[in-house]
C-alpha cells in the first residue's frame, strides 16, 4: 500500500481544443497517401456501405476500429466534418508551437486507453508527481509524493495546504480508491462531490478550497456541488494508479493514431465531409453530405456531440420529440496560450493550481507545457496555458483584451520577479472558448456518469430505428475513457 500522500501522484485539467510546426508535431499528425486523398476528395455519390459512422472524434474512431475488428470484410466509412480527426481531442500547430484545443492531459491508467493505444508510439512525457498551489497566505506551497520523491518527504509533511488533520484524512480516501474496483466505485451511492468531501471524509473548508476545488473544477469544469462522487472516486483511482502525461506532438497525436489504426483495418476515413441529412429507409439509411453526395448504409452510428446528435436525429420521423426534451447541461471552458522567449517562472514538470479560490481571478490552472514535453515549443522558447472558468469567459465575452490583462495581472502577482516579462514580453498566441467541452456528469435526466455506457440503440429514453446507434462521452462518462467505451458499445451493437 502506498503512502497517503500518493493521492497526489499526478494531475489533469480539462477536458477539451500552421505555417511552421515542430517536426515532431508534423510527424504526429502525418497522413499517409490514402489519408491525404481522403482529405481532399469527395466521397462518390450513391456509395453503398455496411456501416456509416458520422463523426471522426474519439468515439467515432473507436467505433470504427471495433467494428472493423468484429466484421473484417465489412465496408465501413467515417465522415468527419473537420480537416483533421479527433473532434475536441485535437491540436493546432502555430509558429512552431503545439496548442491543444483546450488544455488536456492523457491519463495512462484509463482502462480503455490501455487497450486501444500504442503508448510507446505516443512518446508520452509525464508530469512530476504533486502540484504547486498558490495559497491565500502568500506564495506557493508544493504538495509532493514522498514515495516517488523521497527527498521531498519534509515538504509533504509540512505543506501549508489544508491542515495536519486533512493529511491524515487522505488515508481513508486513498485506501478506498485503491482497494475498490472501478465497477465497485460506480455501484456506490451517489452524492455530489462537495458533500462527499465534507460529510464522508470530513475535509476542512481550507483543504477543499485550496486543493480539491481547483483540481476537480479543472478536470470536470463545474462546481464541486455539481460533480458526481462516483466520478470523483474514479478519477482519483486513475491518478493513484498512474500518471498524467502529454503526448509528443500534442493531443492530436492521440486522435491521429486512432485514425491511422482504423485505416489499416480497411476503414474509409473521409475528412472535411459534413453531413446535412439522415433519412431512414425501408432497408437501411440514406446519408446526405453538404457536398451533395448520397451514401446508403445498412447501419449508422451517430458519433457527434450530444446536442448535435439530438438536433440531427430530431429531424427523423418518429424522433421529433428529441427537439422538445430538456437539454442535458454542457460544461464550457476557456484556455489562453502564452508564448515567450524569456525565462520561465516555473521550471518543474508540475501543474500549478489556484488555491486562492475561483473568485480570486480567471486563472484556474496554469501549465508550462514546454517543461512537460519539449515538443510543444521551439527550442529556447516557452509555452504557458491558462485554463479559465466558464464564468469568466461569459463575463468577458467579446472583451478578450480585458480578460488578457486580468490574466497577466494575476500571474504577475503570483510571480512578481517575472511581472515585467509577463506584462510586456509574453505573447497571447491563441485563445479558445470551448463550448460543450464536457457533458454534465451530475444533474439533468441523463448525466454522463454511467460506467460501461448506456444502451447504444436508445437516445434520451427513445428507441432509435433499427440499425441506428449513438455514441459519445455523453453516453457513458465525461472522460476520454467514456468516449472510447461508448464507441465500442455502439460498434458491438451494430455488428
């Protein structure tokens, strides 16, 4: 059994989205000749296939791989509206920098990820265990894992986060997630995460505010009282067993690997192919693309985001009521990327959390990505990502310059020795306001907290026409693991 401090093994935030790109990033997003042809050419009209998958994100590509594995001679096509695969799990390559579309990490211990991906090919680089936390009393405190970093034992024992009693209370939490299977954790009675921390584990307000709130809000993009205790236990188990990492070449490398695997299995992956209509026929379906092509398929898997799936399917006969069903809440997040060629305020491979409270400023989590994986920035340059809560993105909508100044002011106060650089020498490379970054995992009639996934032949309680299936993280859990899981479920149902 690991020490109680091993609960701080490694960390993540979010979940979510050029002229000159790093060579390694280009390699990660390489396309073979077949893929390039598919990216540029339109699918022929009146094409007939066994299975059409609408959406080339993680769920759609996972479904394609599973279906091609189960039905080796089947004709399978994937239609993706964007110019690259992955949906929310993708990257932009700008001026030599790799910018994931919304800061994210790759969690090695997700059960489905371990089965599906070639980790060696992704060249994963891990965060150091622990977190650097900005606290109200001034300065930073480091939460360390003494088992992985024995030299930091004293720091672990004397960290200013929470109280000494809080450190003791980590033991039963850690024991719980280590001794329970994932299935057992999801069978437990569900409550909101805030109540779980306060009532079940008796953590202090200080510990919750300084550590659990920035950490968990950074992952699930919603207040603790709107998060599921089951999902809380699940993600802590994943971090207790493994590490948070960044793939070489960005999160795009994750999606590209799935696409290339699907192509090797014979799947026809069509990029830049938006779907304009879906009609149920007597013996199958007709899919219309915005380029004017018609595809006839025996079965269809709709692998788009939840709101898009509901909108598309509500136009079909018998499913009109989908347009009137109360929408499942969606979580959004902002992400600002700063590039610089000056000295970095943080040189450790570690996540920085705002332990002063989410009302103290827009910076929820801060990461110096070039320190974690040097493929994210050119040599001698730095890349800083700042995750920004939805409340700030909404408040400053259309006022990006004001929000930028607010972020710089906050970071300048955190690192006063670097204030002049942050104010005058850091360049705001790109901003993201990611809508529908995650489906809500608590609240609403169909929360994304179902381990194993929901029935793929139903959507929001409605039975779908025979041969039509849906998948996405909203059909399982609001995680990469859930997205894969639901895609596999849909492929099995369609086979």
